[in-house]
């Protein structure tokens, strides 16, 4: 990314007409902005953002393969290892159909958003905010940590409800239902339409999505360490950092090493 050139952007939108409309409105509102690529799914958005390193990302919330929030989280996790050291993380703008809950979340985390269809006056306000943000980027590391905090809030990675947490996991085993005490669970891992429940000696599958399971778990006991992994904190043995700065952990009673996303690295600081 050449900081002496015009600012650059990537648009991720799975509806071609809406993507074209946003690009046309941007050309009018911000003629200096160069749109480097337009992609139609979350996985491509991550790949192209890592390759092109744009200044600004316009991410549709609802996209195939990865939604906009998950794509932003995955990109943040890969950014420092796959891009030039010290390169600022792109400014994020989420594009969404009207959803009051989503809008409230964006406003609470001070993340900019655009409603579909994009209106010229609202886009101009976003452009002004982006221009100011790009001009004030003196501390990329601080900006990146702020972005991680925003993403944690949007993904519900902050404090979770703890009222009446689950005591038992009910897992189907053939024609029976196995009652697995929650304290026996070493970790949970998302797997397609299922969640794997790993104990010291067994593995079970449940159909409850991880996002629905998470609020039912005691937040002081079960820590989310990756987009698809929640670990029993009492079973964590060691946390190690590799040469690229990536964290991974080993757990008692299981042989696997589990990667820790940068989004959740703040959980592991020496006392």
C-alpha cells in the first residue's frame, strides 16, 4: 500500500447491482478514492484485502462463505503475519439492510455503517469520517487494538449473560442421549452445522450452533479463544507464542494444540 498515492478501497458485496451502485456513488463523493477490487463473498474479501492492503473496506454484512463481521475478524487475525509490518489495518465500513439491532451495535462500538440502498448524503458523511481517520493515522498499533475491541463488541465477544448457565450438555449418541456434565468438557469446536464437544476421553456432536450455545455457558469458566473454539479455562495448560506472534494453547487431557485468534489474545497476559 503506497501511502503517497490516492487512498484505496475494496468493496465486498454479493449483489452486483448494489456493488456497482456503491462504486458509482463513491466515485461522485470521493473522486480520489481508487477501488482496487469488488468481490462477492467473505472468503474472497479476506484474500483480496490481504493481497491488496487497501486503506478502506466496505463489507456487506450478509455474504456467502463468511459474513462481513466474520470476514473482518478473520482478516484482523491474519493481518500482521500476512502484510507488511506496521501497515495500518484498513478503516472498516459495514453495509447492511435496515436492522435496528445491527445499527445499535455499530453505534455502540463507534463503527461506521451504511444502509442499503446507499444514500448520497449519508455516504458523504462516511467519506468525511474516513478522510479524517486516514489523515490522523499516527499510531497504527493503537488503531489496530481499537479495531479489535470494536470487532469483539460486534461479535459478542465481550461479557456474556451468566444467568442459569448450563450444567449438563445433552448429546445424542445413536438412539440415546448422553448427559455430559459441563465440567467434563475440555472445549467446544464449531464443525459445519454441528458443534464438537470434547471431553478427556470422548467426542460428541450437538446441533446447537456455537453462537447459541455461548450465552448459555458460564463466561468465567468457558473462554472463546477463536471464532469457532470455546475452551474450559480450567483445562488450559500452557499458552505459547510463535515467531510471527501467533498464540496457541495446549489443554490438559487432550493432545490437540488450539490456535488463539488475535481477537482473543487479550485474555492471555501474565499476572
